[in-house]
C-alpha cells in the first residue's frame, strides 16, 4: 500500500539524528507540523518493503545515507522544541491530553457504537480502520445488524482516509476534542484491516456478516475471505483434513506452492501423504529451480481457495482458535 506524502515526511524525519532533523523542522510552518503530528499519532507498524521504498526515494533525491527510523510522536516533539523553543512547540503539540482516536480507543464499545450508528458507513469504517482489531470488532458487533455488512464493505474497499475526518468522528464522542486543523491522509490496507477485524469476531457472527456482504459486494466479500487465511495457516489442519485438501490439488501446483513454505508446513504436508508420494514431491521440489515469487503466491492462493471451498462444503474445518479464526 503506497504511503502518503505526510507519512513519508514523518518517516524521513524520524530517520534522522536530532541535529540533522531540527533545522528541517525549523523551516516548517505550524500547520505543516500539525499535519505531521496527526499522521504520527495514528501511524503504527509500517511494512519493511514500504520503508525500503521510502528510503530508496529519499536516497535517490538526496544521495546521502540515512539511519533507521526510531519513531514516535515524542521524538517529533523534541525536534520541534529544539528548533522552535518550548513555547511554540507546546502550542502545536499540547492542545489536548489525548487524540480523538485515543479517546475512542478507551471508550466503551457500546457507547461508541451508540454514537456512530447514525453516521455514514464510510465514516464508521474510517474510524475502525485506525483502531486495534479486537476493539474495532466489539464496536462493529454493537452496531445495528443491517449496518454491519455496509461498514465492513466500506472498510474492505478503503485505501486512505483523511486524518482530520477521523478526529471529526471522534469529536462526536468527546466534546472536548478540538476540530481537526489539517486533512492529512493515512494509507489504509482496507482488505487486511477488514480481515483482521473479522478474525476477532465470533465465528457465527462473522459468517453471517460476510454472507450478507456477499449479497451486495461479492467481490469485496471474496477478497476479505481470501485475506483471512494464508498458505501457512494450513498448519492448523489435521492430517485427515490435509489429505482431503491435497486430493483437490495438482502435484505441480503443490510443488510450486511449497517453494517458500516453512519447514514446519512442509513436514506436516509430507506426513499426511504416503511415503512414496512425499518422496516424489520432495524430488520435484529440489529440482524446481528458480521461479517467480508471483507464481508461487498464485499457487498458494489456489490451494487456500480450495481449502475455503471445502470448508464451505463442510468437508474440512479451518477452525483453529475459535477466537482468531473464522
């Protein structure tokens, strides 16, 4: 998922030593610093590949080496204090004890849902995209049943949200929260967020919700279902279920899928086969040579989809931990 400009700016500032970053901060306008603050408050983990792209872009432009970021709003605030002085940095960074998202994250899910149930599904989805999955799941469960699949569908198609809009929604719960002053955008992997949320729902509730979503947004529902499981999640299958699944998989696709599989998954699959069949697969795998990662991922996805189809038919169960798997 591509990072937005403000996200890149925050990461690059956090990658610099204070001595190097402070003069840069000194050149920024208060509105620009507030925008970076909004983004820094809501940023969580960033994939290594995304960081590599940001660093590569920075290096291409500056031709200078940089350090690994050691993030946080507190570091950004220290830079502002050094560059602007305590008084001006206080005006920018200390306008509320907590951000709107932080306030909502601590509020009872039923209270949050009661306030949000009359909001547009897009607003609710934007808010849930920034909350921890288990917390978001509790809020979603507390919403009216007819609203739940609409919100999940919006979340599944989301790619970015205005940070100021999020604080606007949060202000409905906390009247003391000041309105947002900037419209910085946060990148959102909507399908991954929606899948993470569904994994935290009760299994029956999740199945019903996805079924309802499938009636109106079948493609989104399918994407969410596929994102619920990875190829490695097949380790949760018992030997009988694995044998049932492997009957649906062609050997050449299995060999390709196993190219990047963990040793644990390989051994589990081999143990579910006859010794002769396992030796054939091992031989083919050792002779496979170089293949494109996209081809491996495609083969893995085919097998996962076969597993999902068999579960829908009642032939196998992908259950695992009932609280985490759907």
